[in-house]
C-alpha cells in the first residue's frame, strides 16, 4: 500500500465533485477516478456524447474546447479538459470524455 500520499491530498478534488453534484443534481453519473498519484485531477468517463455535453455545460467549458477523435475503427471519443477553481480550495483539473460506437456506413456509401 502506498502511504506517501494521504487521503487529505485528494480533499480538493472530492470537495469539488461534491459541489458539482450539489449544484447540478441531474448531471449524468460517471465513472470517476481521483488518484493518489495526481490528487488534484479527476478523470470523468461517461457513457455517450449527451452526457459529455451535460458535463461541458455544467463546468462552463466553451464548445470549441471539445475534441472529437476516433479511438479505434468502431469507436469515437468526445473529450475536453478544464480546470475548476474553487474559493478556498486548490484548483482541480478535469479530464472528461465519453465513448460511442462509430456510425455504421450508409448502404451504398463508398
């Protein structure tokens, strides 16, 4: 067990998530990672692009900062990064992304 980074080092990230949940209770749930390696970073994995859009709006990220890329032949990723600054707490970096199946090519398309 790594005891070099105490749980309190993750307090800003956890408090930030709690504030977001309180302010946006209908925000889609996510697979969240807060690591002891980088305690002020939150990785937010979502199911689908609509969920990414909801998080983008909640975090106040301009749509120009959202990137669409292909992760494999049949998967695409929509993602953005941002930093949330909170009064009295350390800034928290967010990596937010969602994965969807790539659309099947239309019949007759080449």
